């Protein structure tokens, strides 16, 4: 359940911080995993980011936003949030969407 909350928070943060719209025609949704310990959690996120972007700054803001949201919704202390950038998406890639 914590991972699902983190994934949703990551999608919101991705949209806000990286200007990637939260619709189904854009890049793949962020994924998240959570490792729970007594009263705290470590999160790992994986997501696409736009190109060009200030990767370190955007990642830091997303990590902060997700940690804050997960803490607010679960009451758990977030000890660490790692973020893996799966790929960089150009405007042309984002506009293509998925082929059905």
C-alpha cells in the first residue's frame, strides 16, 4: 500500500516539477517500491523525465515532494527516497503516445 501511495505521489510530483502531464498518452507512469521498518520506510522510485531538464534539481524536488506526501498520508517517517531516471523524454516522444 505504501508503494502505491508513493507511485501516485511521484506521478503528481513528476507532473508538477518536470512538466510531464499526468495523462495516459505520455511517458510511462512512475513505479515505486517500499521497504518498511518499524515506523519508517525507504522508497525507491523509477520514472521518465523530460529532456532537457536540470536533472539533479528536479530529482531532488520530486524526492522531497514524495517523502512529504507519503509521511502525511501514512504517518511513517521516510528515511530515504532514491530515484532512478528510466529515460529522458523529448517533446516529440511525449507527443507520440502509445500505439494500440
